[in-house]
C-alpha cells in the first residue's frame, strides 16, 4: 500500500535538472569535471612570449596575466604560474627547456614552464584544477602542437580555457570548441603569412647586396644610410661587407694553400696556429665558444663560404626550420645577390674548382709520411694523384715486390653492378713507369732548356678550328641580333601614331611579335655557344711563356728527391695522372700557378742534381701487351699498363700523354688560358 500526500504540487522545470541544479549537458560525458562547480577552483596560469627580438617579455607576460585574471569567474583563484620565453613554433618536446627568462626582471613567481605544467597535470596531487591562458596561441603557434597540449590536459581531466573565449560551465561545449578552432586556425595563418612576407623582404635585402648578421671572418661591416628616409632619421642603417685588413689577407692565403698546394683542413689549421698574431683565429658570435686557435672545422667553413667570392649569399644553413638545427642546405636553396656586392677575397673560379674537387681528396691525408696506423709499413708517391676515368682514385696495391695503382669498383659497390657498367674488373698501373714519365715530363717541359720550343710547337699543333668557327658564328649572330633590334625600333616608331583598330597597326603589332620571337631565338643560340666555349678545355697560348721563363733550367732526378719535397712539388703543380682504360692511354697534367712560381723555383733548386744516365726499363717484348719482367696480379683477367701509350704529345688536347696547364692566378673570371 502506497501512502502519498494529497494535493502534491506538479513537477517544475527546475526539478528536471540534476540534484545539484546542473543541466543535462553539464552532467553528460561531454561536460566539464564536477570540480569546477566547487566554491573555490584552483587555477594554473600558462603564459608564453617570444624572445626580446620580437617583443618585450616582461610587459607581454604582465599583460597576459592581467587579462587572464579579468576573464576568471569570481570563485576561481590562480595558485601557480607557468610561463616560458621562447618561440611558439618549437616542437612540443623542445618546449620549456630554456632558461632565457632568467635574463629579464619578470615580477611573476615562476613554477615552471609548459613541460612542468603537463608533467604536474598527470599527478594525483596536482595543485590546480583548471588552466587559463590569454589565448590558445600562447600554448603554441602551430595548431597541431596546441591541440597536443589540449589533448594531454584533457586526458588528465584538466580543462584549459582562454581569456578571449567565453567560459561556460553549465552549458554545452560545442560552440566554445568551434570558436577555439577558428581562433587557432587564424593564429596559425597569421604567423605563416607574416613569415612568408618577412622571408620575401629578407631575400630582396640579400639580392640587393646587404649583409645579415655578424660579418664572416675576413670582412667587417660597412654601415650605410638606410634607403628609407623615415628609418634613416631614426638612425637605422644597412650594412655591406668590406675587407678587414690582416684577416682578409689570411682568407686569401688559406685559399691559395688549398688550391695550389691542395692542403687538407688539418694541415692548413696547423700552419695557421704556428703564428696566431699573423693569422688571428676566428671568434664565434658571443665569444663563449671561442677556443683561441684554428680548427679543422673553422678552416672548412671558411673555404665553403661563397661570400668570399664577392657575392652576398643567404640561407646556406637551416637554423630554425626544415627539421634541422644549423643543418646545411643544398646550394639550390641558397639566395644570391644579383651581382657582386663587395670586394672578393677568393676568385670565383678558384672557389668553384677547389670545392668541386674536394670529394676527390676526401679521406686522403696530407704529406708523404706514413699513415697514423701501427700496421702501415709504406706509403705511395702518387697517392691521390692517379685517377681512373670512372671518377675514382686508384689506390696503391703492392704485389710481388712491385707497386701498382689499382681501380676495383666492384669492391665498394657489391650488389650494384650499374655503378661500374662497362668497367674492367680491375685496372692496374705500375708506379715505377709513372715515375719514369713524370720524371721525363718535369726534366723536359718544366725545368728543361728546350721547354720553350716544345711549348711553341705544341701551340702551333693545337687544332682550334671549332673555336674559330664558334667565334665566327657568334659574330654573325650578334650582327643579326643588332639588325633585329633595329627593325623592332622602326616598327615601334611607325606604330606610335597609328590607330590601334587600323589593320595596318595590327599588322605592325604582329610584325613586332615575330621580331621579338626571332630575337629570343638568337639570344638562346648565342647563350648555347657561350656554354660550349666554357666547357672546352683552356687553350695554350704564347702569352703563357712568361711563366716558363720564370723557372730555372735544372737537371733533376725525381727518383732521388725526398718524399716530402716531392709531395710538395706535386701539390704546387697539381700533378694528376688520368687513366683512360677504354683507349689504353693516360694523361699527365701539371698546372703552373702564376702567383706561386717562386715556390716552384725554390723547390727546383733544392732538387737539382744530374739526371741518371740510365733509367729502369720494363722488360716488354715486341708485340707483347703485358709486362715480361714480372707477373701481373691476376694478369689473365685484368688490364695492365706497362707504360704510357706512344701517341703524339701535343700540348692542349684531351686524351694525350702529356699536357701542361699554365694558369694566370691573378684577377679574372676563368683563371686564364691553359689546357
């Protein structure tokens, strides 16, 4: 039996709410935690500001805290403060690790950064129930990172609110989330748009030849009046680069050592450290990492910096983007000035050449001494100088008491036959036979009394028909181009006063367009001829005789020269032996540096002595292709040279036995004529 009160009142709207007076959405699984309905809610404030380069961290954080307090409900109290002074575009795992905030007098007690906030939110004894910030962009500038912070706090049942969004405790959250996502999208767009506009301005700044940041070693900043008169009145300036006395001379000397003597970075650093007063070491920005001496890396960075060619270059390293910290960008991403902007310390042709051949020297030490390995018992006279046509260095390989230079590409390319397609299994070249030819070359063509006659004979034998044909064709094209431009000017003068609707004027317009197409075709053809000319080897000329006259007449025997002296001679003259396995020929090439001829002369006098009356000869029988004086390693299957092919020795042609390059080391784009 049920007992009920008579005349009980009907249920009202308030009675349909929960016992605590909460709405259906407030008590739903999508609602906020019940802790937010308490009389006092503990709040953690989260702030972030960029570095001092973009804003004042002190004022920014004080403003953020003030706005956050204004947006809080009356029963909410901020109990702890978490903030950082860092970029909001950093990845989340890199956030909150800096100590940059210590440099500023910020009158806000700091309980940690964003990393400390996320860590404490996961603890049961956390000090706060909710997080407040000025806007969600203060958690992170990237939407993905901001959502990650929000998700971690949500999993810990810690809601996050923003002062620029409505704080609703009893209703649904859908409208709030929609507004938040719109704000986050707009914030990320604004940041990216600002960065893109700033990047465009930076590229324009560089292309006009202005410098960014600290001048590189060897240069100093030359301040110029800002082209914007408003900024100029405020004292803002722009800078270009100018040589910095002793340091600029050091840069030029380092480049000469690298190019002419082909020294490695370690050897150059050792030379520089012998006299730090004469060669002052570089100082990094801030001076905190300064070691007071030259290192291998500092020399390498200097020789790889294209600013020393006179051009302004930017974006060589990805310092803040593309997932790298100070990572080198490929040259395709570099930003160059349109034309040289300052005095070059290294000629462009020299910079391009010693950087192009740096891979050839990779892994090869300087000097003629033994390798720093207790197992090593010998060294090789032509180490790193004997090159195979496949692009590899031929390595020393002693067999049966005879020293060979070997190219065995399969050894380093197992499973990749495409890397050595068409290449013999192994190529061998005997060191003693190379020495005979090198000895004869230096004795006759470098220090010999008949070197002038030999050189002039070779100059006369050079076939320059193709070069003369290109020059004649270029002149014809230039005349035709000038005639086309003249015709265009005549058409323009006739069309100036004509009615655009007149058929005659329309015909003139079509004629002008045809002439413009013809002009573009002529320009493309002339550019193609210029590229062909640039790809051709330097041609010898009689003007180069001055370099030969500077050398003394000496009788030398390279077999009796100490290895260290011989190595220095080969470095200065850039000796290379190129092996052409397809034609059974080899090319011997020497370059005489105009600005270091005195060093070659000094080495020549040190080597002077009588040539031997006899030289060791190979026991090759008539009509025999292999050496009869010894057994070649795996002679049944490997190519083996007993000497250089007996072909015409005209100087200046590719693929011949002997060649000499005389290069002008002074100012100039291509380094002067040669072969």
